[in-house]
C-alpha cells in the first residue's frame, strides 16, 4: 500500500492521531483520565486537542519542545509482556465512521496528507544497511542530532516527534504488529530469516488420510458405483451392436444389485434402498432380453417392474410389453397392453398417446379389422395429423373399397403440414461473404438433412397413394390419375404433379400401352427443363427398345440439351452410339455420366462392355470390379468378370467367379456348362461331368452338352448309357444322320447286334444314299450270316459309283470355272458377244448339272456328300477296344463277304 492511501488501515489511523496530539491509551499517565470514562463528545474533544497547533505541525520544533513532548510520553516498562496489548479490543474512540464529520481531524488529514517523509528504517537483510532508530524527518541539523541523543538517553527507541517507533527493528527484536494482520506475515519475524509468505520452505503438504473401506457404508457406496458402471457398460455395448456382451453386463448388474440389497438389509439400512438404481437395473435387463430375442424373459422382467407399486410411472412400460407381443404377432394381446398403457398416460403427453394409438391402428390392420383401424387413424388425423397415419388411413379405405373416403383421405394427406422451412432461406439475398458462409454451412447440416428426408418421405407416400388409388377411384386408370394430379397441383406439393404425369406414362408402359405412354411423354416437350429431360429420357428408352435408333438418338439429344447433368440421358445417348459400333464415343458418354453421378451403375456396366469391345480387357475388368463392389449379387457382373478372366488366360479366377455366380443363380444351365468346359480343359473329367450333367438336367436341349455327355460315356466304355443322349439329339435334329448312326454304333458296341441292325435299316430307309450306313449293314449282315448282305453290297457299290461320278462332275465344273476366270482376266475388255454368250451358256449347264446331283428340297440333307469317297470302314465312335486274346486258334482269313455262318466263338460275349 502506498503512502497516499495510509488512512485506510488502522496503522495509518494511529499515526494520524499521534500527529494530532493523541496519546495512546497505554502510554498515557495514570492521572490522565482515559477516553473510556468520558462521554463520546468529550472523548473526541480530548483526542483533537493537540499539544501544538495543527498549522505548525510540520515545522521543526525547538529542542526544548522536544523535551517537553517527551515528558508527557509514558513508555512501557521493559518487564511488561506486551507493549501493544489491548489494541485488538474494540473501543468507541477508534470508531472511524464519525471522523468524516470531525472538522479538526479532517484539517489534520488535509494538511499532513502527502507530506510524510519516507520511512528510514529498513528490515535487516536488505540491500541497504541499517540506520539508527528514529523517524524524525527533515535535514539532519545539530538540534536534530541533540534531540536524538536525548531521546536515546531517555528511552530505548523513540521518535523525534513524540510517537513510538514504527519502522525499525532493533537488537533482533521483532517488530510489533497492529490489529490488522496481513496474510503471510508473522509477528515472530526475526532478523536473518528469509521472506517466505507462502510457506514454501516447509516442504510439501502431508498426504491426505485415506478413507477406510472397511466401514459398511463405504462398501455399499463402492458396490453402488460398480452397479452403475455395469449399466453404462451394457448400454455402450448395445450401442456398438454387441448384444451378447450387453446382456451379460446387464445380468451382472442385476446380481450386484441384489447383493447390495442384501448388504443393506444386514446392516439395518433397508430403508435407504436406492429404488432408482433397482429400476435402472431391471429396465436395462428387460431391454437387453428383448434385443436378444429372449421375449419371455423380457416380459417377465417388465412384469416385475410393472407390478411393483413403489416405482413411479412404471405403467408406461406396458408399451414395451405390447411391442414384444406385436413382434410375436400376438396382435390381440398387443392391443390390450397398448390400451392399458394409454389409460395410464395423462392427456398432457399428447405425442405419446398419438404414437400408441397409431400402433393400435397398425395392429388392427395386421388382424384384418380395417374398420377399427380406421377409427384409430381418423382420431389421430383429427387431433394431430401426420404423413404415416394419413397413408395408413388410405390403405385401410382401399382395403374395404370405399372410393369416396379414399378421395377424402388423399386430400387430408396432401394437407398435412410438414413443419419445415422453405428452400428460399438457403439462397443468399446479397453478396455479403459472411452471410454466404453461414448459408453454405447450414445447407448440409443435420437439420437440413432431416428436413429433406421428411420431405422425401412425404413425397414417397403421396406418390404411392396416388398410384394405388388411381385405378380404384374412377372408372378408368387415366381418369383416376388425372384427379390425383389436379389435387396435387392445388396443394403444397405442386412439383409432384409432373412426376405423377411421368408415373402415369410408366404405368401405361407396364400395361403395354406404348402408344398412350408415348403421347403422355411427348406432352412434356414444352414443360420446364427438368421435366422435359425426364420425359425425353423415357422416350429415348422406349424407341431404343423398339430398335428405332434414330428416334432414340433424337430424344436422347433432347434430354441432354434440357439437362446436361442427367446421367440417364447420357447413358441413352451412349447406347445409341454403341449400337452403331462407335465404341470409343460411347465410352466417352458413359464416362461423362459417371462424372455427373458416380453411382450410375448402368453407365459403369456399359462402359465395361465398351472397353471390352475395344480390346482393353484390363480397363473393362476394373469397371466390372467396381460395379461388383456396388452390386454384390449381380449375376451379369459376375458372368462378365468370369468371361474377362477367361480371355486373360486365367482359368482359376474364371472358375472362382463362375462358382460365385452359381451361388446366386444355381439353375443357370449355361453357367453350369461353362464350368464343365473349364474343368474339361484342365483335364478334370469327373468335375466336368458333374456340371455338364447338371446343365443337361436343367436344359436337356443343348446339343453341345448332349454331345459331350455321349462322348464321355463312350470313352468310359458305358455305351448303353450314351444311347439316351444320342436319341435325344436325334429328336432335336431329326435330319442329321450323324446322331442316328451314333445310336446304332452304341448298340453294336454294347453287343446288341439285332437292335443295331434294326437301327441301321431304319437309317437306310430315311437316308438311302448314305454310304456309311450301307457299309455297317454289309458288315453286320456278314457277321450275322444274313442273306440280305448281297443286296446291301450291291447298293453300296451303286451308291459309291454315283458318289464318285458326282464328285468328278463337281471337280470338272470347278476346273472349268477356274479356266473361264483366268481367260477373262487375260483377255481384253472388248470380247465379242458370241464368246460371252457361249461362256454364259456353259456356266449355266454346269450349274444345272450340279443342282441335278444335289438332293431335292424335300429330300433329307446328307452330310456325307461333302466328304471324299472312302471305301474303307470307319467307325464314327472311334476304334473299338481290342478283344482279349483267348486260347482259340487263329482262324484262317476269309472273305468278309462270304456267305458262311459265323461260329459261336466269334459272337460278342
């Protein structure tokens, strides 16, 4: 505190009063009456009667005056215990509130304020040295020095102005303290000690005494904390979708809580049981039971809470019990508990009552009691209308077929307030950068997202309702849709009217009324850009399906001009370019569509096809892999990936993708056949047979599969099993002699020569010019010793001769035509007409001769005619297995056409 503010504490007040002539109580002579014995006015008069005049207070007094002053001061004896004892006692004399009105005191303050010299005494241990005791001010003259000497001879320490020493510390004695004790200072401050007001030299504070946990109350508190921690852990586990852990924590919390109750009963504090903790434990346990589909345990736990009258508002939990019954499809019991909960909830909780009544209405719908459901929904729409309830009300009236009420309910639905702000607030009205930043920040905040979701849900319900009731409210579908469009145009959902019109066109498409769909969509050509783009996109798609690619390209271009950022329009444009085999340009349109909408799966799929056509297999593979990450169960994407890996010579990956494809479409015969082909190429015949057989089972008309299965049985020497496949091939392709020959050959190889002979004869009747059939007939008749062998041998020679003649004519015709072409190239262009006519006539003769040799239109097609003549015997099924050697003697070579009977030892075993 500065000297300019010394009158704000008692020490400064003491100094002022000393200067004014006040004598301290303890230093006053015994004969002088004390102020306590005087009236209040006399005490202040005595206080303000200075020995010297106040005007001369700051003048240097003569030395004799100093002596006179000192005579009136009584110093405390050295044997007294405390020089300043009694200063802490309250005395009316020290009342500072009346000093403001005291003229003499105020004059003393006014004349002495700011003129007090600085203190000369210093605390020991400072940078300046000590000086003799005394507080006299002014220059140091001989009189001052004489006065100091007299004072030193009269008292151990004093002031030249007759007041006690205030700033000096002498002979190691502590400086006396006043009534106000400052923080951090002590009256025992001795010379040589350090300044430590915060007591840091005493070291750190001793540690706090640990609470004893052995007391019952402390044990109960610890146990309560453990129960609360377990409840929190259970809730956190449920938030992280770890339902099993949440249930275990809830059960453990229940066990701890029961132990806590028993402990309180043992300590005699059962009256202090924490009911809120018990309620929390039971409620959390019931919830976790319900989350883990343990409905019986959940209902029992809820029943414990509801029946306990000590829990407040426990009746509301009947809603949870009703939800469990609803989940179990016990709708009657659910309605009962919903109504019980409704009775226990006051009318102040309007929102909760509305939700419960909505659940009751949904339960009635599930039970088929639409009239009761309508009663609940109508009450809600009159009290607090909402979108879901209005939609459910329309469904209920649609179920009972009430056209009039369907219309009224639809009008109520489109009049439900959404409670969201207009989109105009997100448009900046000026160029204020701060306002623009705020608008950008709130455009995508959670509140705006919630508003968009609510609006999208309302539009979805309205669109669904319109499509549902349009065919029912009017005699025709178009009239009903027109009524819905008119109603929507007069509501807050004006922008939905155009969407309803487009949905009307799509409904026409589903009804396969393409003409009406096209007319409806063409009506949007003069509308705003967004609707025009959507309509033109649909028209382009329609014309593309009809393979009118010019119109499809026209409307795709119109849709792009209306909205360049419409990905569907860009995909349609790319498709029209793709069918023209301009794959590079089509890929550019698909890429632009992906830049506008990265989730456009059609563009990504078509881009992969375009890259595949361009031979960029790696880029196509990247496209289909990205598409597979979006569409995990798309069979087309998996098939494309398998095909690409096959083209990249990676059969392992191709097989893996086909196996995934089979898990999605297990009955696709082409995929099964492809898997069989891959395993066959790797040499795994058993796996190949399994997949080929499965493919044949689902689609028994695939000729490649039939041929492979027949060949597989022939290779494994089970010719009789191959017969059924070749017979099926004969039914599919009856004009192909190959399959019938293979059937006959299977009979012959299996040892059924009689059946084989009958089959060959049947083939000969159908194809009399077939050389192979005649050869087999000759061989069989010879082996079996039949008489027809000579007839068949004659026919065979005749057919072979005709075949040879036919081949020679065809060969000569080819040589002649070759010479004519060479002559035409060598000759000049001015050949005479006679030569030209001769060449033309010769060519006509050759063509007519060739046509004569070919079978007629009503004759069966002979594939053997295109082969070279070969009189040797060739088995169409391949060489036969060598017969094991026996002990029989080698029979002499005989003419195979000899008419001799065959021995029993030569017949098949």
